[in-house]
């Protein structure tokens, strides 16, 4: 569900049905992730984009990053991960610790559900044989709302690799649309040995595309994008490689953009 939009830096609204009071629309927690890899030719980075189906209730037909709503099961997680702790994420995004922890779990869960990429490593790095990863049936079950990321990782002796993520931006949908989101934007380096797929019913297609090409396509209207997606792509377009992206210190506006 990337492409959810912003408040102090607001992102496009859309038609407001007379059936709802704009000020009363709840703002939902969401998280999305720009999955990046080094460009195959010419330097720079490539980003994994999904092109959403036209029947979606939000961002229909738009080009987005993987992501979605942060759910109650993400808030119930307690299993430690590898990488910066919840307080570090909370300080970077300007949210409370519980929400930060839920967002890290939620964005990793959504990435796995929508692309098959699981940001996880063996819980015991001394074990020679890598544990068997979750299979397609487990992925479908998680996508259907059954189970949670903590339990899935524990079953496979895996630990969430939060160190592959970085905080990048925050956007809140302005007053007006019938759905509003306060979205935390992450970036993530593609782990070695895995490849994302287009195995989500929310997208008609998915592809790796250079960040600069995607940003240009968004500016020219060749790809439909909400403003936050285009803004993130424009930032990523100037990076020399993934290492530079991961080393970038971001100043994220308190309360969202």
C-alpha cells in the first residue's frame, strides 16, 4: 500500500463522497517499503514497483511500493529482532515505541505477503544449515490474516533482520478522502539470494525499475503515482548505489509530511 499520503507535506486527495464527514475520517497506521538493489547497468539503484489493479479501494491503478496497514497482530509482537531497537525507530519517525515496533513488524510482514521477500536470518548464526524458509501455504495464510510474523519466524528458527531496513519518510493523507493513512516509509536492501515476485492479488504487474526512470515516468504521467511515492523515488534517484541509500541519514518531519 505504498503511496499513502501526507499532512504537513500533504499528498493528493481525490473525490470526497457526500456520505462521510471529512474531519471524522479516522487516520489509520500504515507502513510501506521501497525495496532497492544496485542497478544492473550504469550505477544508481533499482526499485521494486507494483502496479495496482484498478479495483483497489485506495490508490487504484497506481504504481506503489509494497506495504499496507499496520494491524493489531503487529502490535502484539514481542519477539526481538536483529538491528536497531524500537526506541531507535521511534525517535527517527517521531512516533511512540509501541507504534514503531509494530511498524517494523508490519512492513516486514507486508513485504513477505506481497513479494515473498522475507527479511529474516537464522536465529542461531552458528548453525551451518540454513533453516527452511516459510512456504507458499504459510505465506497465503499470513496474507489472509491467519497467524503473525513472530510465530512464523519462530516456527522456522528465524529472526527478523530489521538491520536491512532504514527509516525514510512519513506522510499523512490530508483531510478529504474517505480513507486516510499516517504512513511510515522505509527502504530495504534486497537480501542476497532472494527475488521478489508479483504474487499479490493487489497488483496487475510488478517490476524492477531504475529509480530515476520511475521518477521521470511519474513526473511525465507515464506511471500513475501518488505524491509520496514520487517524492521517495526522486530522493532515491540521486543515490549512487544501495550502500549510499543505507548510509543516508534522514530528517523526518515530526507528525508526518
